[in-house]
C-alpha cells in the first residue's frame, strides 16, 4: 500500500519526491547499486521489508532465530550492492565537459545586474574551458531573457553565444538555460497552459528551456516538464482554469509555464548525444530514463539552486542526481547557478565540485555509455506491481467481509 501510494504521489501533479523512502540512500550509494534494476522504489521496498521483519522480531521474541530474517533482509541486498560497486567498470569512451557556476544571487543580483553584465560573467567562465572541450554546461535560466522560438537564432544574445563558440570552440556544444516563448495563432489553437495579453489578441506559452548552441545555425530546445508547484505551475490547472470567471482582472496576465511531452536530447558536433534535464526533472527516476531511452549517452542537470539559499535543500538536490546516475549508468555533469556544481560517475561517486557561494568553472573527462539498464527500459515495475497487488488485496478484503456478513464464512 505504501509503495502504491509513493507511485501515485510521484506521478501526480502534486508531488514532492523528497518523501520517497528509497531516496534516503542518495548519500549512501554503495548500498543501492541494484537501483539499476529497481529504481528508488526498490529502496522503499527494502526499507519497508526490513523494518517489518524487525518489528516482528521484537513482537514475537524467539532468541537469535527471530533476528535471522531481518538480518538477511538487510545484509543480502547490501552485499549484492557492494559487489556490484566493486566490480563495475565504466566504458572507455570519454568526452570532456566543462560546467560553469556564475554564482549570481537570485534574490539581490539576478534582476538587478544588466543582462550584458550577466552574459559577460557567463562567457568569461566558459572561456576557461580547454580548447578540446566537447560540452560547456551553464545553469538553468543562465540567459535571463525571453526568446521567441521562431526567431531565436537571430536574437542578439544567442548570436553572441554562437559567435563565441565559432571563434573559440567550433567542435563544442554549449548547453544553457533560458526562457523561450511559443506563439499560437488563436485561442482555439493555444495549449491549456497558454497565456494571453490583456485584450486577448496574443496567445503564447512561456517555457523554462535548455538550449543547445553550437557553431551551426541550429538551436536545440528542451522544455522543462516537471515544474515546481507554486513557482512554475498550479496543480490541475486545466480544471482550475475553468473557474477563471471568479478571478478579478488587475491588469496582469493569466497562465502558467508551458510543458512538453517529449524529452529532447542534444547532439554535439562530434556526434555525442546528451540529455539536458532541468532542475526538478532530476528528482523523478522514471521520467529521467526517457532522456536515456531517446539516446543520451551522458546526462546534464542544469539548475538554479540559489533559491534554496545556504540550506540542505541544494545539497539533497545534488545528491538525488547520484541515484539517477546509478539507475541509468550514465555520467552526469551538473551546473547550478550557485552550489553545487560538479560531476558524478556511473557508480554515483562524486568527482570535483564547486560549493555554495563559489564562482568558477570545472572540467572533467566523463565516460559515455549506450547500454540500457533494466530500470531504464522498464521503469518503476515495482510501483506498478504494488498498485495491482494493493487493489487486488482491497477487493479480496471487501469480498471477505461481504461473505462474513452473509454468514457464508464461519
């Protein structure tokens, strides 16, 4: 029942996956290398089974024999995981990735510094990458401007970044965050999340996007689809939108951030495919696998963790990427606006990082992988099975109670 609840919670519009029991091992990844088969819900099952067996051992004391079951329930999965950890070898094919951390305070600097000054900070950090770099990764909304997607290639900021790549890193791909806008011809053709101007003559979506910029004219665009409740989306907005007649027009705009149903992957000029997950998207295990199934050989996570301030929040957000690395056996480069940026290998081990309130750039060699794990292929099988078993158990219980009331059971 608990795992069925966790599955519904993860996949609902109101979700906060911090509460999934299996995520508790984000700081102890050597114990859960078998997440490549089960995902984080396998960790939830491990926690529940072990605790239930401990409870039974306490409730019905039988000496050392009563503790054999909980001991085996803990030791066997841990031993399997430690063996997997010790024997896992990453593929030899590698790429060179640079992550930048501009460290621009989102409360006091982000909306005060001129855009030209912010771009200057970003470009100066990118310039610290080595000449043979394959990818340069910048944070979520690093380019804090709105770009119409149909004309994004002609936007001055994008032209500046493209010229930078052409001059200094013609074989590299820059991955950075920005806001992009998509216009719709009419209200009838607009998406459920579309906004409108005051006189309803312009319908458009605003997306929190990741851009892939290289020396060519093409621009890769991925739209964030796992949005932060309150800050980026209103749960069940499609239903609540029908109640808009109850709102008072104070001259603003209506709507929320747009979402996409496809996980886009970007190809570098050298033909390496990478998935650009944005912030909150890295917390959802099964969702994260969609980038890998679409061909990502390594993953990037771009985030603006500065909103957390110096609290445990940004540390856990980084740690959850370690679980995603194990589940998919993909190296991860993470770029945050401030703390914590760095690298995670395919066993979930953390490489060099930049901490809180640091500005800088880091470069590392990351291994590529094109193998699909069981979890990547099939997702949260444990969650789906738990849902079926829970429903069948409820039906059985109801049938049992009805039979008892009918005096068919002694």
